[in-house]
C-alpha cells in the first residue's frame, strides 16, 4: 500500500525534516507514527496525501509514485486517501451532512448514491441524528467524528490521521480510536501520527518511531518508545 524509499525533505528555510527515510506499510495494516515534536511526523503524513513533496526519494501509494503525479491527476489521488486533521477543518457554515457530502458533490456523484454514502458514513461514526446540525453546535469529539465520516465517505483504501485525538479528553480519544479500529476492520489501511502514549501502549499495533527525520524503531506490536516525549 505504502512504499517510501530514500525520502529526504528539506524546507526552503533549510530545515531538514526527513533524512533518508525508508518504510513500507501493507494493505490493511494499522500503524502508529510516534516521535518528539519536530521529529518529522507531520511532514511524513503530508507526504502521504501529497500536501508536500519530498526533496529527494519516492513515495508510492498503491504502486503509484505520487511524487511524479501530474497536478491533473491529484483529485483522483485525493479520492483514494481519507485525511483526518487535529483541527477538524470543517466548514462551520455548512451542516454535518453538507460537510460529509462536499467531496461527493464535486465529483458529481448521483444524489441517491451520495445520500446512501453519507448516511452510511454517519451511521458508522454514530452521528446520523446530527445530519442537520452545524459543526459549532457539536462537541470536539463529535466534530472529529464528522471528520472521520468525511474521510471515509469515498471508502478510501488509505486513511491518514494526524494527531486525531490531540484536542480531545481521554474518554473521547478512546471513542475516536475505536472508530479508527472499526474502519481498519473494514479493510482500510490506517496510519495515525500521535503523542498519545496511553492509546499506543494499550492498542499494541505496529509502531514507527521517527526522530531527527529518521526511522529509528519499527515495532510489530509496539509501545510508545522509551525516551520519546
């Protein structure tokens, strides 16, 4: 599903975020990416959905080198990758239903099919009764569930979540992780960048530790690495 080979990322200001990074993730895996602030986690996540390009190296998603992908093909890539952000990035003037259906409308999906997909996504995250609510009327946990529904409405093979529990209390964080697990059980590859040690230690999934822009540890059923804050 994901193949990253010899990836280095140097920003225009000279900051080297990643250096010679190599890693592979198989279809259907659930992977945590951990590391101290400034280690390169967020840059890695942005490379996966091509919000950033590497300075050198290749990033393949589903066998396609997205570093060489033409701009005209990016919408097709974005349909195949669901993204969940820490700060939600919802349209506050639009209803929950509209936030989730937005991408489908752009794609010109038929109204009946769009309705079915949106309802199914909202059912999965437990928000069907909130279709007509505005994001500002929801709790932080509910807003993050809207983000999850939006991310999976296209049934993407890959879901990327960057600090999805960063603004949430412990109980709500577990709700989000249970939903990510449920999504993963449907066959979606899930990659989560997080500082949440309790979640990582209890879930015992594959854990990739990034430090200084390098992959310093890869644990099959891992815990939050010693020395990582």
